[in-house]
C-alpha cells in the first residue's frame, strides 16, 4: 500500500510540472487561439538560464530561479512582438508552421551555443527526504508541489482580481468585443507570453533539478503539456490543472505496476477514449469566438 501512495505522490510532483507547462500553453491559447509548439524551448531556456546563473554568477538556486523567470519572460515577450504579433491576422495553419520552425530554430541554436553536453542543476535539497506515514517524501518533490500550488493561486488571483487579468479574460472570450471596449489586445498578447514563459521557466528549472538539462530537453515536456491541455480542454485553466495532475498520477502508477513502455500507450489510450466521449476535453468549451 505504501508503494501505491508513493507512486501517487511522485505522480503529483511530476504532474505539477506538467500543469505549469500546460498552463503556459493555455494562457497563450486564450489570447492567440494557437498551440505554441515552441513552448518546450522556453522550458529548456528557463532551465539553462538558471544553470548559467548558478555557474557563472555564482548565485544561490533561488536567486538563479528569479533570474531565469525574468530572462525567460523577456524572451517570451520578444518572441510575441517579433514573431507572433505580425502574424495575428494570418490563419491557424500559418501560426502552426511558424511555431514548428521556431521550435527547431531555438533548439538548434541552443545546441550550437550550449553544446549537446548534459548538465545538472545543484538544487538546495539534494536527495534529502522525510518520512510521513511510511512514505518517503523528498524535499525536492514537495517543493515542486508547493511552488505549483502557489503559482496556481497567484494566477487565479491575477485572472479574477486584477484589472489586467480581467482584460485578458475578456480577450479570451471575445477578442473583437474586447477591442471595441478599448482593451489593448496586443498588450494582452505580450503579457500572456510573459506569463507563459515564466511558468515554463519555473517548470524547466524545477525539473532540471530533479533530472538533467540539455538543449533537447524541451520536446518531451511539450508533448506531455499538449496531452494535458487536450485532455483537460483547450483554453481551460482548470482543465490544465486537473489534466496535469491526472496525467502525472496515471504515468507514475503505470510505470510502477507495469512498465515505462506501456505508460505512454496507456496515456494515449486514455486521451483517445476521453476525446471520444468529450471531443473538447474534460473542461473545454464547445465553441470559441
């Protein structure tokens, strides 16, 4: 029984990272109505920003994380202004092609600049654990879960209790009506990319501390984040949260009791069955303006 609860806890920790990455995709989708396939590269850049901050600036982990948030957030805003905003009147197909090209460009540029060497982040927790009711819980995993909860609460407060957040929600519901009401849609797009990049940087840094970092590390989280947002419902913040945790738990349990090879098969099967019953995902809306 302890093995079962251990797997659940591990799944929640990994699912928290999926949730953060999925929330980033959701925030961008709410404004641009596109799945940013280059989002995984922001995840990777966030991890490297933390790594280089610790390595060359010799700052502590938490300071490096803050630097990473700022740097990656600025990169997200630049990408929105230079790449995405000029295409705002183009078709979804054009956006899709551009995001694919951007994904390969950033990953290969990182491969050239950073080299393919695998690196690791030396976080503050190491391998330290504590025991609770027979379950060994690492401080590292608890930190990931805690940070995710804090950021979810912060994002909820931003969306529902700040002027800018309410404007972003208005844009997500009806972009043209929001524009007629005097809301600066372009500004909302830039803020959305900043928030998405920050969330990706947090996930990349925290998972880079648990695993390792490399220029190719962004693809797998992107794939999982896409599964999360499609399973939970495109454009749904609640869907991204629930989807991330559920997918993380399912993956952890399947690895524990079956195998890692069957894990992905099970995930795709569950996604397929869910979409058969609810084509828009668990919390997706039937139509988008």
